[in-house]
C-alpha cells in the first residue's frame, strides 16, 4: 500500500509577514502561520521565542529547497535580522506538515495581536543610525522584545536610508545575481553570515573573525585603488613598476579614518589567526571588580571603555557594509525595473 504524501512547509523566522498570502511564483506562496513550541525544539533558552508569526514556504518540488535557502539569505539581508538566518541554520526541523500549521491572513488578527504585517509589493528596506550616532542608551531586553513585535524603531528614530521595493522582483534579482553578478551575491551572503555569527556561536567565539569578514567585504566594495598613469622604473634592473594609491589610503579616502584600526585586526585575524572574545573580557572585568574592589576600579573602567568603543566600531562597520551592499543591490534593481 502506497504511503500518502502529506504537504509540508519550510519555516522562516521573520520580523514581518505579508498581509495576504504572497506568491513568489511557481506555486511558492508565503503564508503567515502561528508559531508553536514544536518549531523551536533544540534552541537554547536565550534564543528569543517571542515571535507572534512565522512565514511558511510550501515544498512544491526538488527546487523548493534551493528557493528556501536563497530566501533565508535574502530575507535576513533586507530585514537586517540575523535571527532569520540563525533559525534557518539551527532549526532541527526545516519543514512541518501542513496539519500542524495554523495559517493566518486576517488584518484584524494581525492588528489585534500586534503582528507587523506589510504589503510585500511595497516592501520597506531601511537603514537606521547606530546607537552611538543617535547618542541613545543601549536598549533593554524588554525594549528589544517590543521592537521585534511591532517592527518599530525605538524612539521613532528616523532612518538614514529608506527604499520601497517589490519583494518578488527583488528576490528574483537576488537569485539572478548568482550568475549575473556573482561577487555581489557572495558578498551579500557573507554579510548575512558575518552579521549572524554572534547569534549561534557558543563553544568558540572570536569577535575578530566578525570584524575580518566585514572588512573583507568593505574592501571588495571599495574596489581597486586608482593606479598612476605614469609608470615608475627601477634604477637597478630597469623593470617598470606600476604604482598608485595604497589600499589603506584608498579606504581612508572612501570611508574616512573610522575603520583603519579594524583593518589591522582583519590583517591579524587572516594572517595570524588572532583571537579576541568580548564576552570573556567583560566576564573577567566583572570577576576582578568583585574580588579586587575599589582599588582596581579606575583600570577596569578604562578597559570597559576600550571594549565599548570597539563594540561601537563593529556596529558602525556592520551598518556601513550593509548600506553599501544595499546601494549596490538597488542599483541593479533600478536597472532591471
């Protein structure tokens, strides 16, 4: 007796859902569904489970997994939500049978439960200034939870960059970049991975790795430094030597002096395997403060200031890299639409 095939859906953790079922084409329709504990099996208690809706993508054929995989990268990128990638990477169950899903497409339900539902044909893409740039205090856990649930920016901070795109057309372009503009496709995927490392690393954490990956993307986006038209000639052997602006000065001219320190970290990570764990350093400061008392306070505050400045630099680097990638991606979008 043949076993009946039961329809299944891939699950996508998302900060926003479509107002109505959204057709990506070829019967791949995104639908909002009510989350359940079953979907979060295997996740650590620290992983936020406060999402009020999750996206479902149906398994249609053998091509569905490829679409799902690309959708995870694309959605995490345009929403700037590392938890989207983390959920796709760590979820024990990639698909769930339809009988275990409760689909929702009622505007009243979304409004009543404060679920951020948007028109995917006019999908908003935004870049907000960093907390350092807005001189705001770091968000509390409760504030972060409210932001996830409402899709709002704390304090109604105005975005520094904002665009609206047709989600389906933008996703198709993203998939086309794999063969059309491979470098941009790979840089976006590497950004999503780099921005998400902190969400799922447990046994080994190296913050210099995150910096190195992001700086590598930024250097690639900056392009090759300009070369001088005149060619220098070696007095000893007569060989012609091309020369021009150094990579350091090229980055300096393009992005300012902000990331010169981080570029040195990138070099040490890739060439020496350099290691630095912000969390371990902060725990060590806490322990020394508890044991040593006031005699160590001045030194510990200096160390905390160094860590705080580094954290601000990483946040700014991540924002600049994402905005640069968005501008490159949207330039392609404007050419084709």
